[in-house]
């Protein structure tokens, strides 16, 4: 069997947890931060998991994660 290629953009954006869930960072924390409240900005710093409906797709993009 040939090796499977990892999708490079997915590799930079997603990580797999020990239990096999796909971890991602929240969007919206890069720019236009002056109008966002401190509470909102601190919540955007936290990571979250990808929804279960997209997990199969993410695993195919990250075969060796």
C-alpha cells in the first residue's frame, strides 16, 4: 500500500486528542478586536472540538494523526 498524504492545511489547523476527537481553535480572534468585549475575546482563545458530523472528514485529512 502507498502512503497516504496528509492534507497540509488541515495539519496546521487541527489536532487529534488522546481520545480521538478533533481539536480546533475558534475563529474570530485574529483582527477587529477593538469592538469585541474582553469576555468574548477570552472565550475565543479557548480551543474546542470539531462537531461529530465533520469528524470522519477530518480523520481522512489527517490519516496519521
